[in-house]
C-alpha cells in the first residue's frame, strides 16, 4: 500500500510538471498562434429568420473526429429546427483564436454557444465572462477549469485512461510477452494543457501501477507534439530507435494515434502494441492487419454535439441543468470485435 501511495504521488507530481513544462518550453506554437487565420462561421443548417442561433466552435477543422462532432450538431439543428453555425481552429493549441471566435459569437448575437476548448485553463476567464451575460454555454469533448458553463458532454477521461491501460496489458499478453521479461511503453500526447489529455494520462498511470507486472514500465519522458504531425513522427521514431525494450505505444488522442499507427507500419514494428483514441484510416489499417496488435478507444462524439444542441435549446428557453458532466461513454475496438454490432454502429458515426 505504501508503494502504491508513493507511486501515485510521483505520478501526479510528474503529470503536473509535464503540463507546466510543456506549456512553456515545448510549445513552439505559443508565440505565433495569434497570427494564424481561422475561417468565419459557416451555416450548418438552413438559416431561417426567427429561429434560435447556436454557434459551434471545435478544436480541429478538417479532422475525422471533429467532422463527426460537426455532423452531430448539424443533424440536431435540422431535427430541432434551429440555426447552427460553426467554425474552429486548425490546431488544438490555438486557444487564442478560439477566444476571438467566442467574442465573435457574442457580437453576432448567439443565443447559445457549444465549445470544445483548446485550453481548459486559458479559456476559463472568457467562458465565465460570456456566461455571465446569460448566454448558455455547452462544452463538448473537453471541460474547462471553471464552473461558468451549463453542462459538458464528454467522455469520462480518467476511466477511459483506465480502459486504455487495461487494453494495453491485454494486447501485450496476447502478443506473447511474459511478466518476467522487461519491456517499456512510450506515450505521445497532442497537447499538454488539455484537461482531457491529462485525465487520460492520469487514468492510464493509475491503472498501470496497480495491475502491470513490475518489469513492465512506462517511459517517464512523455512526448508532446503540440498538434505538430511532423514533430510527433520524429518523437515516435526516436522512441522506437532509442528503446530496445519498447513494446507498447500509447496515444491519448486522435492526432498522436494517427502518427503512431503510421510510424509503426512504416517501421514494420510488429512487436509494438498500439493503443490509442478515435478512428482514422491509419489506426483502422493497423487494427485490420493481423500481424500487428492494436486497439483504439472510440468515443461517442456524435452524441456529444447532438445532445449539446438539444440541451442548448432547452437552456435558451429557461431550462436549468442539474448535472454538470454527462458521460457519453466509450467502446474498445480491436481485431476481435470489428464485426460486433455495437462496435460497427459507433464506427459508422466516426
């Protein structure tokens, strides 16, 4: 018990240090984010005068995962007869442009805002400011470090991290690794200041230290690519080259999962187990290739935004939400359950 407590203290101290260091030293985009151009809001639905106007701001435009978020909002807008507009940024670190988009929502007369914050801390003050003007705010995918919003539809990310660690262990055993042999697992994240990512890290560590064999360790140097695909590719290749006993790679979100899957295939690294999040062509190919051992944790992001629009309309009309967080759940996908009806249903909306 003392060992577990000691390790937990070390883990959370390390995660805090990781977050603080990555936000400053390892984030080359910080000085240029304000200059990046983001598109104006575009309508997702037919625009009908007199209907409520809901504005959606996403993290990453032109991304499989976030396109599903957009589709959920569009379908809900059509179902519930409201006007839905959307915009977003091109990188998950670009919270300054999200702040600008939030101000634009107010100037355009938004009746409600649906937001997935690029930075859980950096956007907190702006979220509070807008919510204080009695504009309903629904968060999707990622929470913010404030109570100044109405509800957040998201994955229980601490639990999702637990599930990812359990799946990593299952896949390592399935790949034939023994508890008596030394092996290591590397981690790649896409951003350090996201509450979502930090919870998935904490959940992974939490489960690992209580269930993994003592000789199976996590590499302490967590790699953070800050949404930069080429940097992520460099990090993964260095992990593979520099760690002889590397037999597992964990990605905390969509971008790093794509990077890891692509690199493992390119390096023909059939002895490396991959566990990531969300569904892309890269992770799909890896899962469907029998020589590899890979899994991904699918979120129900379509439901996040669909429910978000429905709830936003209720909030506009005076509804008071008693629950701050709504867990939309996850599904594990691997080669053994690809034909499972529930899995196929979630894949179809990804």
